[in-house]
């Protein structure tokens, strides 16, 4: 059983969400509803829900204002927004769920099931803290290994390498992190942060490229001395990037 609070400034939206919750699973308890930062604070403080479905734009502020008033370890947040472009990159980097309006039952129930499996006070606190930091300027990424949750500055990532359905991160400290997500997912997150996929198995941080060597079909020498092959179909794009650096 998980308890869920709904904070949204639109009454019709709240009604739709609550109907989905009540019809979706007997294991979901509706902890209550609120329409603003102030009423949301009172609701969450009194009911202590496991999950908060939180609209970004509220009548007296934003959902982020509300989150900042709490110890984020106390609940899991799933953001709801009608604006796809707003802070989506921050959500991706911080691994926080979000749902686009109008809310679709399948999307909401899937997000709640994911929340149910991943509710962990320490993990949630780390992710929310990173999210709030990323809203001003994306600098960090959350990387979960089998042993730990790492908060990594993007500038410290030299390159990423595919390992079947895992991705291995190579950091400038010499540390290597194996994360159970595909390289394609990280390419989508990092492509606007100075990373370029030069090969099916390799994604590199262009800030850490030392030189390009033409031998053996072409490869990059990275700041840590590693050699990374460049796929022939990627060479033209890579050279154009070099010209604009």
C-alpha cells in the first residue's frame, strides 16, 4: 500500500487524477488533495504521503517551491506539467518521474508502480537535491551502480562505453562506474552538454579530447590516455564539431 497526495491548481485535473488512482489499484490510498504551495505544505505535513503528484505551476508559486520546504527524503515526487520543454532536461538528469498533461491513466499508473519499486529515502533525497541544483544550470548527473548512488559533475566524465545493456563511465579521477542503463539513454541526456557519440559503443566528452589520430581508421586520444575508435560514418560530423570548437 502506498499513499499518494495530489497537488494541482486545477480542480478538474485533480479530479481526473484521483479517479485514476481510485480505479487503478486497491494498493493506492489517496492521502488528499491541494491546490497551492501553502495548502500542499499543510497536506503533506499532516498526512506524510509516500508519493506526491505535483504540478509545476501552482497558484501561489511552483512545485519546486513546495519541495524546497521539505526534507526530500520523506516522500517521492512525480511532477506533472503541461509544458514539455520546461525543465525536462533537469528531470532526465536527476531521474525523477514526470507526466505530461492531459494525464493518461496508463502513464500515471506506470509511474506510480515505478515509484513503488524505487521508494528509498536516501535515494529520493539525493535525486531531489540534484534536481533542484540542475534547475539553475545542469551540472550533475545521478549514476546508480550496484553498490552506490553517485552524484557526478558532467565535467568530470571523460567518456562512456556500452557494455551490453549497461554503460561504463570513465571519470577523470580514474574511477570507473558501471550503470544499468543503455548508452543510448545517456546519449540523449548528454548530447546537449558537449558529448558526442563517435561510435556505436562510445560516447565522449569533447572537453576531454586531446587529439585525433588518423592511424588504424581513426581514433581519439582522451585526457586519460585512452584510445577511442571513431566510426567512419561519424568522421564528417566530428570534424565539423572540431571546426567550431
